[in-house]
C-alpha cells in the first residue's frame, strides 16, 4: 500500500514532464522506507531532493506534492488493519463498507479510506482530461455501492409515510454529499495526474499546428514549447561525438603513451578529426507573410545558446539590418515586435538585401557557417541578385532555405525560389514549429 502511494506520486510527476528514471524511483522508495510518511515536511524535502533535478522540476514537484498529499490522511496500518486489508483484497471490493453503511456510521476515517479505494477501483490515476471528471465520479460512486443506497431510498419513498419521506430525504442529502466529495476527489486527481498530460497534449497539438494559424493567445504556450525543444536539442547535441580515424596513427602520442613499455606500442593513439563548432547565420525576411515563422525560428535558435553560441541574425524587408544586438539585449518578444514594426513594413527586395549583406556583413560568412535563409523568395519582380546568393553559398559550410509557402507555389508570380534553389544544399517547406525543430536538429548533426 505504501509503495503504491509513492508509485502513483511518481506517475503524477512523469505526467507533468518531470523525468524520473527507474533508478531515481528506487532511490525514492528506499528513502521513504527510512523516513516513513509521518513527518510531512521531511517527506516533502526528501522527495524533492531525490526526484527533482532542476528549478522547473522542483516547482512541479512542490505543486504536485501539495495536491497529492493534501487528501485526508489515512491511519497508519497496524498489524490488525493490515490483516483486514489482506482479507479484503482476497475477498474483493464487496467487503468494503458501502455508501449506506458509511452514512449510517458517520465514520470520517472509514469514508476517507472508502474514497481512496473507490478511486483505485475506478482507475482514477488514469484520468487525463477534465471532461473525464464526471465519468470517474460516477465510477467511484458505483464502486462505493450507490445502487444499494438508491434502492433503500426508493423503498422509503414507496412507504408513502412522513417517516419514509424523511428517511428518503436524508438519503438524498447523503448521496448528494458523497457525490460532491467524490467529484472533488476526481477533480483533485485530474489536477494531480491529468493536468500535466493535458498540457503535453496541447503542446503536441501546437507543435503540429500551422504557424500561420496561431494567434497571440498561443504565444506563451509556444514559448514554453520552444524552450522544451531547445532543451531537448541541447541534451542531444551538447556532447560532441568524437570518431576515431583508424586509418591515421598518431606516432607522437603513441610513443609518449608507451614510453613505460620500452617503446612497445601496447596503447595506440589515433589522430582525431577536428570538429567545427556550430555557427548559424540567419537571414530572415520579416515582411508580413513570413514574420510569424521568423519569430519562432529565432526564438528556437536563441534558446540554443549553450550549443550554438555563435549566432548572427539579419532581418530584412527592403534593406537588411543586423538584429543580433537587439535580440540579445531585450526581451525576445518585445524585440521581435520592434523588428517587425521597424523593418517588416517596407516593400520586400531580396536583391537589395543581398547587396547590403555583401557590402556590410560579408565577413560573417565563412567555412564554418551554416546560412539559414528564411523567406518566401517573393521580391516584387526586382532583381533577385542570384549571383550574390551564389557567392554567399560558396563561402559557407552549407545553405538551408526555409520557405513557409508550399512547394507548389514556388516559381509562381514574383517568386524566385526556383532560381535560388540550385545554390542551396537544401530548400524545404516549413509550416509548423516541429518542422523548425527537425531542421535545426539536422543542422546541428552536420557538425558532429
């Protein structure tokens, strides 16, 4: 029973995106065996130390601890109650006191225990959505034997006497009270087990939702989602893999490491291939048709500062401007609003923007740089300066073009996408934040 309490709490943490490994769960069980459940503050501090590994996880732990352990405390099992519990487990749930017995006895402790066991029988720990609260409330009422109470209530009505009516009203009031308590129990279970899962579901939905259909109400949730994506990418790419080149023996290192063996090469050293650190040069069209996608690309890039410390960002509509200082110095959303309002209102001119890049910022493009070009390639029938784009691509490690328009629209009207495409390593359509994560993941992998 005690281990089940802790197991369900760990499930609640995992549903809130707190990563608890099997080893950490075993450590928590062993710790609770030592301290027990009697001292609430000691239990709170102990589980917080064992299960929470970051400030965000500590906040989630503290919130869920208060929710999960705020239910009416059940008595510590004695040997007698343990044997009774074993007997009840073997005989099944029919041996538990039902609603009618609980109302007649008025035993608060028994009522709390019955609520907990009814919740277990109903599988309340599996609740995931707020719309399931009424369903699980009914399941708990059935598990506690509401049918017998309703049968007794109908019998009292059929008596057609004042005593029978009074008895029926008493049972109605008792059923209403128990229903309210069961609903509160189910609501608390949702807050504990389901709210986090619901939020994860919403984030998964948003990650696959077209960026063009998002509104400002989604920005805060998207910020959290982007931070999670950045953390996931950082964990994946922060440890740079070293591949040994078995074809090239490092003579000097081999001789030094085997000096104690009279020169016999027991320990061979191989030359290591030097790996470049990631460098991103983001060139972004912030005109009205593309600005929203730019916001999330730059938000994701600047959340990866541990993995990609070298980011150069440029924004353009009519003229190109270095926006890295603004994005690094201000609140990100406020900075993006300022950039879109100050740069994105001009008529789009890719040729002029590439010319500005060549004149003022050419030195930022080197063999280590990955150019990310984000735009729809629509230059209002002006000269697209494909020659300058070709030169920039030749200087860089690779060039990736991200276009928010589907491929079927490339080359239509004033779109110059098909003229730029031969000079790109990849040209892809991006419509969701998940698409952006996938592209950044591939770019970072190219530096391993």
